[in-house]
C-alpha cells in the first residue's frame, strides 16, 4: 500500500505570535537583523519538529516567510521595482520591508534607519490584496514590460538545507510561475505580465537545479490560479511552463498544487502536464473526485486534500475513510494532505484554556489537523483497527456536535422559516422614502458625515485592556468611554458636520464587538491567523444558531444622541461582513448562517429605531470580497448576500434612513447587487481612484444617495480644501447634486486626532464652498 501523508504549508507566526513581536522590535529599531532572523529560524525548526512528531511523511520547507510568500517570490526572481533603489545582488532586509510596508525618507517613522541603507526618499509599499477568497493578503508584484528576471535569493535552498541539517528531508514549496505572473501587475505600460513567462522560466529552472543538487527529490509548486476562470492563453501557459521545467530539470519531481476549488475546465490541461504529481482540494470541491480520478493518469501521484485547511472543525475521519478506501484499493501513488496550506488556520487548539469544553472537542487547528492526517494515513496503510479509538472519538465528536443543544436553537429556526418577501422589503420605494426623509431630516445639500470610528488612541486601548484585565471596573470603563464619546460629539458639532457618529470607542473590532454579544459565537485566546505581514486576526467561531439576546449598541447610540440636536447615526456591522470575517459552520450552507445573523442584526436595527435613531448605518465592508472565485457562482452568492442585507435593514419605517458603507471595491462587478440592497445612502472608498469608481454608479443610473470618499484615510496626509472640492466636482460630473454626500473614504480609527481634525475641518469647508456655488 502506498499512501503517504503530506503537508502543504504550516503557519509561520508562532504559537505565541513570536514572529510579530520579532518583526515589530526590528522595525522599531529595538532589535537587530540577527535577532529577527534567529527568531525566524527557531520558528522554522519548531514547525518542522512539530510536523515530524505528528507523523507527517512529507514536510514542506520554504513555506515560511518573514512577511509574505508572494513578496518572497517577487524578491527571489528580481522583480523589485526601481523606486526601491535595489542595485542587484541579494535583496536586503530593508529593501524587502520597504516593498512590504513602504519606507519614510530621512529616518522618520517606524523604519527609523531607512536612510542608512540607501533609501533616502520615502517610498510607498507595494499594493496589497486578498489571496484568492481567503482573508490573507499578499503584496502585489509589479513588473515592467522589459522586466529582467534573475535568481536573487537562495531562500528555498537555504531552508531546504537548514531542515536537512535538522534531519528532516523536506519538499520545498514554490509559488508557481503562472500564478506569480497572473497575480502581478503591469507597471509603466499596458501589457500582460504573463507574456513575460519565457523570461521568468529560466529563473525557476536555475532554482530547481540548485534544489536538486542540494538533494531535493520533490518540490511542491503552488498554482492556485488553476481553479479560476482562465483564458485559453492562460491555460496554455501551464503547458509551456511545465513542459519547459520538465525538460530542463527532468530529475526533480514536481507536485503541482491546486487548491481553493476545482480546476474543472482546467483539469484536462493540468492532468497531462509532464509533472510527477497533482494536488486537488477535495474539501472545497469534493464533487471533482471522480473526474480527477478519471482524468489523471495512473502513473502520476495524486495528492488528495481531505483535511480542511481553511476552517477549524474536527474532521469526520470515518467518513473520509469511506471515500478513500475504495480508491486506495484500486490505485497506487496516493498522497493525502490538507486541502491547502494550513496558513489559514490557527496553530494549536491546546492553547485554548478558556474555551467551552464541549465546543473544544469539535475543533481542530493546524497541529490537530496534522494528527488527523496521520491517523488517516495509518488507517489506510495498516487498517482502521490500529487507530480504531481515534477514529471512534472523532465520530463521536461529530455526532455530538450534530445534536448538541448548543448548536440548535429552535426559536431561531422557526423564525428563519417564517421569513417572507415582505420582511425583505422597505415599506415604500426609494423615491417615496427620499421625500419623507428630506422632510424629516432637513439636511443641507452635500451633507457631511464620517464613516463611524474616530481614532483609537493609546488611551482608549489602554482603558480597554485595563478593563479586560479587571483593573478598570465596568463603571470606570463606561465612564471613560462616555467621556471620549462626549468629546467627539462636541467636537463634531463645533466643526459643523451635519450627521454625527458616536465614534465607536467602545469597540475592539467591527466584527468581534458584535460576535461577543451574539449567541452562537465563540472567541479564542490564542487562535491567531495571519491577515498580512505582522497583522494577525482572531476570527470569531460561529458554531451554533445565531441570535441576539439583548441590544448591543443602543446604549452608546442613545448616550451620544442625548448630547446633541444633530442626528447621530446608529452604527452596525452587516451580516455578510460578520460572516466573511468569521470561521463559519460547515454543517449548514453559509447562506443560512448569514440569514440568521441578518435576523439578529434586524433586531438591533429595529431597537435603534425604537430608541429614536433617524439614521442607521449597516457596514458591509466585506461584501465584495466574499465573491466566489468562479464567475458562475457569483449570482447565487450575491442573491443571498443582498437578501441578508435587506432582511436586516427592512424592518424600519420610511422615515428612517438606512446607510451602508463599503470599502475599496471593484463596483462594476456588483453594481446591480448594490442597487438591490436599496440602502438610502451608501458611502464608498473612492478618493484614490479619482472618482472613477463612480462610473459604475453613473452607468447604472444608480438612483439612491452616495457619499464617495474625498479623503484618503490610509494616509496620514491632511488633504487641502482644494483637493476635496476637485474630487467633488469629479463626482458631480457623474452624479446629480441631490445624490451626493461628503465623507472620508472609511473609518478613522487608525488615524491620529492631529491628522483627523484638520482633514475634517477642510472637508466641511469643501462642502460649504460647493453649497455656496450650487
Ligand atoms: N463603521 C466602521 C468604521 O468606521 C466601518 C469600517 C469599515 O467598513 N472597514 O470603522
Ligand atoms: Zn471602509
């Protein structure tokens, strides 16, 4: 029997976030490069040892990264844009981090020693974007039309050798050339980065030869774009690339890894590539199993991704074995693996000492997933009997979860079953609502507002952590938050904003704050996953039917409104965003969980209205980013996403103005859905696009009101009045005056008051200039 277990990648951050702290110490100048690199090396050694101890046969190397594996690849092939001042040779740490985070000139900011290393001018970071449909973000490589590539980093080789010295023969992981170029952005002129493939391949050839010389027999080459909609030409790039690599380095075996879905229409291309193995994701796309078995020739090694690398649930080992055993009986050359790299799950469940004991038995993090994989491997090779107890325990946990009263709430299910069309429909159409709201709210033309949060100053953070530790009583904490809120209200009145916000000082995070108050959600202490670089998040775990035991925000809204005659917006996070930023149940469709959250938020919306809120904002920052990878799946996602939003927003009267907010998005793809959400007002991030994002709204004849961001909140720079009137006039070219609101791009929680104050004063002045001239 020839079934071996393989892992595709392990989280880099360390059980106790060691990498984050080491990076931040280095960036702040508190430690040196050697200290940072030592921590990194220690983490790698720990990770390899953990995987070996778990009994995994094939252990990856080069899955580690100081910041991001796509950035590592860019740096490795010499795709370093000119502005970073790289002169060839190995790319130093400071150049690497300048690409990751930007660098200030003259030694300011958090890259304090930049100018000692030749970065005399401030430079911006590369763009960052989401890695497929995960919440991991990668740095977008930039290439120019006459891009020269060259092998400039020995990292894959060094890490292979490093592991070998520890007695572990690894399978190095590389980001594939096709995916790398497909994700890259053309700079300077319009061309397709994929056309640079012939120039890039020699770098891969050189690298593979070096690895082979160092003793590697296999490499894992990740090509996740294989699960996307591809053009004929893009598909052909696979044939070209792997034909060339196989020809040039025939002695090294390639495991081509697809994940996050099925190759589907790309499968026939992948199946016949001259590579030794193919990995497929049978968790996200279980239905492809028979197609894959039929398409992939029997002499190729098939790696079956059967343990969920994207979610935190304990696997039903017996059910997986049911599927695998018949295949193992008839086919040689099988590997079993997680569906994708374990980068996307927390490291070790054992660290969770405060989690509900029963819930804990339902979960598996990276370390536990590897143990599951090892059990499966043993069962397949030596028979189930050898690991009967472990399999039975897993079955038991799965069965207990299925019937647990913690999961099921009959009241929620009854309420969901009773949802009808009318509950998703505002009382009147937008035009009718608009005239009623115009009357009751009596706002000026170009009303000014902000997106919700004000600076989370060190004082606010200190108070929150003191409260969490018990050093600050509930009363003391609430008094502190009231003081902050009052100051924010007074200040907003003073500078003349038309619609105020309470400032969100009481919120740790726009999803966590709600999750902590909703039934069906659990929170962890140490279950961090990398969002980008040194930023890690602890997504809530939605394990049961969701309901809202009591009001979550009314108190803070009411307090803020009691201080002013101006309208204060109620401020909520929408159901789709809460869903997309959480670990979700795998025992019911996402759509169903989303509707449950929508009903819970609907209660809050209705309570805010009852308390007197005339405006309620429901943020859907993550609506666009939840779009499925394949276009054919978009419509059904958007259907239930829009329906969920409408469900939570439609319980209010016509006089109540519903706002929503979306961060930077490609709105063309979803403009129909945005219109169908039917929010009275939407604020969006637009300032950096010179209002071009509004074209989608203009072309659609979008009827409702819009606040296109006129102030880039991602930058500490204070925009001048003139810049904002300029942007507003670009907006007026596209939309009618009666539609337009004036607001920043997004919430201001990450900014400092010194930046926010003058910027908002200028923003109000810009709106007034416009009004005077209109
Ligand atoms: N109301 C939130 C805030 O201002 C919205 C943030 C977001 O959508 N990213 O912080
Ligand atoms: Zn935003």
